[in-house]
């Protein structure tokens, strides 16, 4: 597929399409996915069974009170715009309620589409990095191929080898990460290489307030409940990092690599947290500074 992403404006338009548009979906996440009673969900729900809070118009009956009602997990989830793609494109606006067989297909395709859209989000992020110009054609080609996969019929989508495609995408993302973080690595010259490579690091509950974390590889790191207030995480690679209940109040993640809405939704922030363009500030974050 010939890519059409020659300008930053085109990339920004694509990035906007990789955000959930619940008005053009049919509540696939509220039906097709399962969850278990926990700190994130008030009760068990099996895959393919509509959530009791789902209304006939596909809206959530407790949307404004999800967190207070014990559904924190719902506020964290983001489908990267795959819900509307499945409903509007793959199934051409078909209503899963009117056809049990179609419903089963839609619910099976939804997780596959979500993963493809997530990869597109990362590739779009990579293409917008100034230091990735030499890899721009490779990135654009991979982005085009990935987008082409999202347009396949349901039967073919279900047969895709997602791990194999993700490996190809990841190879490119790692290359971009190295180039973008190169300048930060030079500034950290003299530090042990281990300090700059915290891939899959266990930083649960870590006290890192005010730390200079620029350019560090935090791929797959565990920041659960960590204190990241006032940290500088510019150009840090945070792909796959777990930010659940991490306090990023006042932190600078404005140029963090591969940061997603899901990660931000899972964290605790405030009005002073700096986020990349394209990432929305969660409505439930503190409207006033939380730093003390």
C-alpha cells in the first residue's frame, strides 16, 4: 500500500483517528471484553455479555460516576480507535444486537484491531520524531502495511499472526528510540550503561521525585505506585511501561517516546503534568497542583 503520510499534518490527522470515538462505535468494549471483580471492576463480566450498565443507545449509564462506582478499569481503557473501525469499516455499521453470528465475529476481531491500531499509534509517534528522518521511509511503509491489515475482512483479520507483525514493528521502533535518545545518552556520558537501560525494571513504589530520567530506556518498566513527581522524562522510552497509580504530578513527559493514553489514564497527575501533543489530560486528574 502506498503511504499518504508525507506531512506532519497528515500524521496528526491519522493520530486523531487512533483515538476512541464512542459515538461511532457500538460499545464493543462494554460487551466483547471480559473483566473480573477487583479494585478496577465492581463485579465479574464474561466476554460477549453486555455490561449491566450499558444502555440501549450504547451509552454507559454510570459514565460520570465510573470511578466512584468501582469501575476504575473502564476509565483507563482505550481502544486506539479500533472500536469505530470494526463497526464502521469491517462490519459496515452492522448492529451486533441484530445478528448473533455477526456479534461473535465482531467481538473476535475487536482485540485484533486494537493491537493493530496500537502499533499504528507507535509508528505515528516515531515518524514525528526529528531524529528519525533517516528511517522515515521504513516507518511510513510499515505504517501503510499495518493500516492495510486493518482493512482486511473479518475472517482474514482473525487469522493474522499479530506477534510476528508486532516483532517487525518493534524492530523499527527500537531503532528510532536509539536515535532519539542518543543526545540524552551523550549528556549522561560517564554514567554506567546499566543506569540508562532500565528495560523491564521493577520500580514499583520507587521514590524518584525530581529525578532526571531523560533519555533512559524504560521499555516494559513497572512504575506501579511510584513517586514520579517533578521528574524529567523527556525522550525516555516508555513503551509498554506500567504507570498504574504512579504519581506524575508536575512531571515532564512532553517528549516521552511511545507514551499512550492508556498509560496516562492509569497514572495520577495534575494540571502541571506536561504531556505530548495528542495525549489528553484525564478529566479526573487534579485541577490544581498536587506537588508538595
